[in-house]
C-alpha cells in the first residue's frame, strides 16, 4: 500500500475525538496477543499485522471513560484497485487523527490533511468522511492481503496520544505527513501512552474489515465472488459457535466475513421448518467470498442448506436521457411541484377531509436521512423522523434518502418516518436491515409501510443464485417475511426502460430485462413512472419481470420540484405512491398489502392501451377514487 493522490488503504474517523484510525492486515489464523518475530521493513516475518491490530483494539477503556464510535466502510468487500469511502462518528466532541500503515512500513497520516480544515476537531453525532467531499484524492485498496482492518481511536483531549512532534512533512501534497518511525514503534508508542492517559480523559476504539479479492500473477481475478451461505445450526447457538462452523468451510477456499453477524432466517418451506424445530435447530445466514467454480461443491457440505450470490444493488437515481419525442427523457426538467403532484392525484381533497397520514409510520429504506434533532450540521434536514436503523440513524445521507423521504411526506404530511439506512452495497446488507424492520414491527407495529427506491445492479443479474432472479434467495425471503408480518411494501420499478435507460443498466434494458426481484416479487407493489403531463418516462423499467409476468403494477409521478429542483427516477415515483398508501392506511388501519394493491390498480387511469401494459402496469394511480372505493362511497 501507498498513499499519494491515490491513497491505498482505508481509514475512518469519528466525531470530536482524537480518533486514530490505524490500518493493518490479517492473515486468517491469529490466536492471542503474542508478538511474532518482526523485522524493520514494516511487517512481521509471517507478513501479518494481526497481533498488533488485536493489541491496539484489545485495550478497552473503563465504562466511565468510554467514547462510543460508529465506524463503517461503504464497501466491505472489494476487488484490488477499488476505491472506498470511510465514515465514522462518535457520541461526543473530540479530536481525530487517521493513519495509514503502508506496506513498506511508512505510516502516512490521512486525517487531518490539507483538505480537512484547520485542525482535527470533530463534533459529536456528525459523520466524518474520508476522503472529504471535494478532496482531490481517493482511498484505493491494492489487494495485497485478503482482509484489511480499520481501527479507530478517539480521545477528548488533543495530542494526548500522538502530537505534531510525532510526524514530519513529506513531499507529495497535503496528505503526505508521515509518522517518525515504523509500525513497531507506532504500536509500542500507542500502547504505552494510552495507559498513561489521565482518568478524566475519555477514549474509545472501533474496528472494521474490508475484504479484498486477490489478483493472480497476471493481475486477473482468481474468480472469488461474494456469497451468502445458509447454514443449519443448533437453535439459539452462540455467535462463536456459528462462526466456528462457518470458518470450517475454509478448506473449500471460503473466506468468512467475520464482521457480519449471523442472521436468522425462516426455512424455505413449512416442511423444513417443522423438521428443524423438531431437531432443535434453525437456519442462519453468514457471508463471505468463494471461488465461483465451487458454489455447487459448497452446497454439498454438511450443515450447508444453500449458497447464494451476494449481489450488489444500486439506488434508482438519475438516468442518462436520449432524445425521444413520445415520452419524457428529461429528468432535469420539472413538470411541476410536489404540491402540484398532490393536486393532480387528488390528495389535497383527502387532506381537506382530515386524512393526512396521522398514525402511520413509513419506513424509508435508502441511503439515510439527515433528521431534525439528530443531525448536527447546517445542511437541510427532514422533520418527523422518529427512529431507525442502525444506531446512528438520522445522521447521514448522500441525498437520495432525503429525496424519497421528502416525497413520501409530500403526500402524507402528518405521517412519521423511520430512517432505515442500508449499510454497504450487498444483498446481505439488505437482509440485515429487513431483519431489524421485522423485529421493530413485531414489537411496535411500525413501520406499516416500506418505500424502497433501490434495485439490482447490472453486474448482479447473473443466474438463479442471484437475488434479482430467484424469489427463494434469502434477500427476497426477508422482504416476503416483512409482508407476511403485515407490512405493506412498495418498490421502484428501476430506471432501465428501453427508450432512455440509465447508463448503468448495461445490456439489461427494456421489456423482460429490466425489473428484477425483490421489486419483481408478485406480492410487492412495483411502481413505474410518468410525469404530470401523463407522459410515460422513457427510462421507467418495463415488464414482464424476472419473476412475475404482469409487472409493473401501476405508475406514480416523477419529474417535479420537491427535495431538489427536479426529483426524478422511479425513485421519486415510489415514495409518492407510498405516501398515498399511508393516507389509505390512516383511514383504514386494517388495510392489507393485497387490498391496497387491488384498490390502486382497479382505480388507475391507463394512458396506453386498455388493461395492463408493460410500461405503466394498470395505469396512473388515482388516490381519491381508490379512497372512495375503500370507504364504500
């Protein structure tokens, strides 16, 4: 690893604490904290830094001194040469320093740097991102080791562990400040000084892993693919036991992701569920990486029920338009405002009757929300956010979630929002979020509605092991579990329509190749897009879908001024429809997925040929007509 304008390795910081983020490597088997033989080149004789990583991370503050650190990497599994972004946050003000321990032994400080501001002070509950927005450098992983560990350290007093005297400037720009010594001296200094901290100084640590696909001698990938493994284990088995069993699959070359908590999931059939219950066992999911040629072989291992691709997903954002006269391919040109949308749909008439979504909670499954009362920055925030997932909900967003939350509340202004932020970019991350949602609903009966403006990426649409194609995939079963519990689920159809598809769609464009699971599941409401002029939006994905022939189900409105100058994509159409469902649910708390879907489809206005079509489904939703039918008018 090295750090120049392309910084090799990842690191992260937190909120106002002196956060030292220290990067090292692990090599599989490491027991205890003994220090192996080391030379002065920067690495031990066995080419592993795991002992030093564990030594630093193993020092824990007393509860009265602890700073809580939330540390994450946007891509926990990458290929060599990929760029990553790191986010960190703490629960109190402190100071931040980020170091990169390079392969040759040079230790480069990444934070603070020329682009991070005058000092390393950060604020509580305010996410820090590396690289910072607008910085002319990237954090690149070179793939020299299968796993890189990111460790964060924070204190409330500046310079109590390392200060400017421990570093020296080096040529190469604002990020080229290096530690005066090698990694051995770094670890020794850290261990010694942290033990000397005054009792009134708070501190804390956190750690995150990044898994990297190795490159062969020629530089080509050896065929590792991210996978989800279904395992049969004793009911309520400890995490340690599950991970030990999963790690036992390493003989086949399986690389277990030990940062991913084993996730319980219902068995695929009632018969299997009954057998497992009688045997005192259950099914859990673990994730990792495996050579593509060994997927079938893995399924024959004792205790393995299924092996699935852990496909990436993407948020359905701005398309790449091309000129087309018969439809709208201009996502940057609003055709009205969010209030105009409400009036067009007749939602304002429901407001006049007193139905504004009161008592209904909408879960926004997206990239996060900056919520009032949670986000401490100066950027625009969303009101009425009452909770979410993970623990630091409401504190960060790349603005896609801000758009979808705004559009849902634009239809149901008295509804409340749960910020359900997907961590990572893989199906297993979605499964984790949906597990939280189901538990939340079972405890509190909220959220009643889930709005999903994300879908499969083109490279994730491979075969029957992939969640976009197979309704039995664990990701799709988790979505189905939410609906079985009584949550109403809507999905954006995606932006791969044949006229002006998003450039990321690749070859998967047009009828039969653009709507994928979970959005293709028969039970969910799959939402296409039109504008206020009743023009079909040329990038709105078209049926039949990968699972259900008659998809999409209906169309909602996009291309209007809402959160942004022009909220667009099926990403905007879906939360508008979710807000409409919230109005119906507020009037009839017993409204089900099936009934809501039927009401909206049967009262829709078709702008194409009569009946269902592959572009707009049953047509454009007409909430006032659906409401009147529901109320027996």
